[in-house]
C-alpha cells in the first residue's frame, strides 16, 4: 500500500469515526492535540486501525507517537512487516 493511500485511509476514519477536523490532520501536528482523544478514545483508535489495516496494535506503541506523521509511519512500517 502506498504512503498516500495510508494517509488517506487513516484520515478518512479519523474524520468520520472520531469527528476530527480535516485541517487538523497535518503531518507535523501534535497527535494528542490534533485528535483531541482521551484515554478511552485511544482504545477505539487501536480498534479502528486494526479494522482498517488488518494488523494487531499494541496500545503501548502509541507512547512513541508524538505527531501525525509518527502515526502514518507506524501504519506504513507495520504493513511492510506483515
């Protein structure tokens, strides 16, 4: 899957499922601030990623993600490894 498709799919479910403004989804945007998620929302985010991309996510993986680009890179890396 190409990086552009990963970004597009990720942004689509963030906008639809989490009601995130599209303008907030910039590669350098702070992940927590852009998504405005609380701790329970992160569980939903894990489920959404698993459903959309078909791999298991460890919640502790989010500790290494600080900006939106980290999330895109994580998904990309996991898809390559699968």
